[in-house]
C-alpha cells in the first residue's frame, strides 16, 4: 500500500506539472477545464441538497405515522380503562409513550434537517451564481482574447513592413510567373498555328495573282 500510495503521488505530481505547462501554452483551455471541475462540484452539491429534501419528506412521513399510532394507542387505552382491562390498558399506555417519544424525536429531526436544508439551498444557489459569473467572465476573456488576436493579425498586415513587403514580393513573383507563362503559351500557340497561317497567306496571294492575270 505504501508503494501504491507513493506511485499515486508521483502520478498526480506529473499530472499537475503537465497541466501547469498546458495552462501556460493555452490558458483558455485550462479555464475550460477548471470550469468543468466547478460544474461537477455544483452537480454534487445538487445531489446532496436533493438527499436532504428526501430526508425532510421521510421525517414528515414517519412523524405523521408515529403521531397516528400514538393517538390510536391513546384511544385504545381509554377503551381498555373503561372496560377494566388493566393489562391492555398498561400496554396501550406504554405503546402510546413509545410512539409519542418517537414522534417528538422525529419532529426535532425534521426541524433540524429543514434548517440544514435551507442553509444548503442558499449555499447551492450561491454556487450556481458563482458558476454563472465565471461563465460570464469566461465569455469576457474570450472576447478580449479574440479582439487581441484579431488586432494583432490586422496590425501585421496594416503596419508591419516586413509582412507587407513579403506580401508585395509574393505579388511580384506571381506577376512574373504569369508573364512568363503567357509568353510560353503565346509561343506555343504561334508555333502550332504558324504553318496554317502561312498556307492561308499563300492561298490569298495566289488568288490575288489570278485575279490580276485575268484582268
């Protein structure tokens, strides 16, 4: 167990170190992680509050049952007393006392649990408000981060001479490439159509000479 305990601490230490490194690289990712942990704690608190609500209902149910039995034994004791049945009377009185004490104890527990429940509900509501405020703060930070990133990128284009020069250099390279490509295309087109165009010119010259001869 000692070895397993040490191993657990080593693993946890490595995990925390990894998380710290990750937080330094991506704070927003770690913020989301911590928010998820807080959400889990709020969910756990909700379960505890619901359990206390169930306890209050159970105490109420048991108290009513105990009061019902105490009243029943009280009536039965009265009947036994009137009938002169001492054994039954003594038993009914004893049972009435047991149920009455139980009802009193259940009432105290119900009141105590109800007070605890009210305190838990208040804390649970505070946790929910706190979590909501954290989500709002997260949105605010996301907006600020996005604005900072956008401004940084835009400023690189608008104000950064190096970035701008690189961009224009790329434009010049692209224009040069297109010009060379156009020359190559035109040269190939001229080469492929040269013979056809010469034959067309030769035909026209022949027709012109024939017309002049006939005149």
